[in-house]
C-alpha cells in the first residue's frame, strides 16, 4: 500500500496508457467491437467513451480560466512590460521557424522515400473540406468584440489579447489595483490546484481514451497505408528527437534527455486527447513546475503555442502532400513544395489545436497547390491515430520554445529544470490539511455570525 502511495503520476499514467493500448488491441483483434455487440455498446462506446469524454471535458473546463488568471499574473510578474514584446516576438519567430523546418524535413523524407509512387488507390472515404479562416480574418479576429463570447467559445488568441491588456491596465492603475493583483494571483493558484485534481484521475482516463481509440481503429487500414503511416511516424520521431532536441540544446544549452523525461506525461496527455488546446493545463504545469520556466513567460508561450505552433501537424501535411501528389501522379516541382511550406506555416496560425484540425489545414494547402482535395479521403481512415502522435509532437514543440525563450530572458530556473523530482505529482499533493480545513470553516462561521 505504502508503495502505491509513492508511485508518481507519470508512472501511473504510463501504466494506464499501456493497459489501454493492450485492452484496445485485444478488443480490436478479437473483433469484439462489432456493431451492436455488447462490448461495443456498454464497454467501448459506454464506459470507455463516457470516462474519456468526461476527462477531456474537465481539461477543457480548466483552459479558459487558467489562461486568463495565469497570463495576467504573468504580465504582472514580468517586472518590465517591454520584455513582454520581446517574449512575444521571440516565441512567434521560433514557432514559425520550427514549423517551417518541420514541414521541409517532412517533404524531404517523403520525397526520398518515394511514398505513393506507383500506388493505384481509390478513395475509401469521402472528405468534405470545412471552411478554413482567411488569414486577414485571423488577424482581425485577435481582438474580441465581446470577451464573454470569446471565453465562451474558447477563442484563445482573443483571450490572450484581453488578458495581456488587463495585466497592463492593472499596472497602469498602480497601487490602487493591489486588491486586484491579489485576487488574480490567488485565482491563478486555485486554478493550478484544480489542474492537480483533474490530473489525479488521468491514469484511468488515459486508459479509457486509449482503449476506446485503439479498439475502434481500423488496423487493417493501417496495413494498407503502411508506407504513408511509417514515413509519417518516422518524420515525426526525427523531428522530435533530432530537430527539436538540437534546437533546444543549441539555443538554451539545456539537457534534451531531462526535457524528454519531464515532458513524457504531457506527451501522453496530448496523445490520448489529440488536442493541444485541451492539454494546455498539463503543458503549463509541466513547463513551469517541472522545467522551471517562469510563469511570466510560460503563461504566454504555452497557450500561444497551442494555437499557432503545430510542428507535428505540419509534418503530416508535408508527408500527405507528397503521398497524394505521387498517387495522383502530379509533379509539384520545387515551387509547389515551397508553396506547401509557406501555406502550412500560415495555416497553422489561424487554426487552433483541436482534434482533426490538421485535415482542414491540409485542404487549404491542397487547394493552393492544385492537388485534388478529395485525395484527403485516402488518408482519412488512419488520421485518427496519426492525430494522436502528431499532437504529442505539437506540445513538445511548444515546451521547447518556452524553455528557449525563458532562458534567453533570464526567466528559466535551471535548478528546477535539472532537479529530477521537481514538480512531480504524488497522492500527497492532493491532501487537504485538516488544520486549514478547520480554520476556514471557523472563518466562514465567524463571518456568518457577524452578518
Ligand atoms: N490535433 C492537433 C492538435 O491539437 C491538430 C491536428 O493536427 O489536427 O495539436
């Protein structure tokens, strides 16, 4: 018993992931998930679906208030408003740069591997492209006309814009705004505690999410598209372990192996939820508490990155473009590929990190270079699992840039980064101190008696 109490959350989440994949494979391979079967109805689409969905919804519930409070706290804690501009410019440049490298690398790997050449495939699914936002609208849209609406719809760039403005205005009001500073700081602390509470159930939720996703997966389809899947996963791994880790080492001097170890849990969350946005609370916690990035940087770079930085998604676009161009026998030429790089980078700015958004971006890219958008139907069936892998790469990119920007601004606590135990979540973190509980009850009682 004492043993299990000491088990860290990462270990539990890893176990949840392993068991989820095993159970999912078991159900899938034995064909227990057929339409109308009891397992399908009550276990996969019943229990697993409900448990997984509740967890992802709980994570999403945290995002808006967490970003709001932590970003204002960040602006207040930065100590020099001018450096806010520097943090913004540096992170924007690095996000765009890493995305461009990601897609260039993906195109190179895919072209060399020759995937899709000589393949004669007919589309198995019909893909209808959803409307993607025009770039001009993206810029205009940064400013919310109604902040309540922006929060209700979870419009991240608008929430970021408004929160920064609130922070700056509090600074301008000065001494008089002290109670607001306290309120916001405490709000931030309360939200971070709430993240811990939600994360405590993560091992079970990760199990349910993965068991459901894997049992529903068309494993046969994976085999049909083995070339595409393998090249894509290879490119994702090269980008994560080689490109991003080199960028981390060169620009910040920090250890890639410590970084990867501390990001494992966040990557599993991203993998299980397929959503960088829903993973924001977990990424923010990992980047601040485990990697030592000061909240004044992380509170901006993490939600900003979840919205505009998608290295994994860009890689999918590069590989998919080459694959489908080859299947249809279209020669894109160097100009075509350069357009693809530019388009993907631009498309990533306007689209939020939510499941499946990569396909919408891909349709924008295809339309631009004249590839048939129906071609996306070819890869639709395997996209669910690939979305999981690329989302894990997306959040890793956000964290790498956060560490680099923080280091360059003197806002990285290297002792936290290098301490293997920093920020580890154990069961003890969820205890409520009895004395505190009684004190607060007394306080409430006294206030009531007074009234
Ligand atoms: N699911 C990805 C994310 O949230 C986006 C995508 O590639 O579809 O980062």
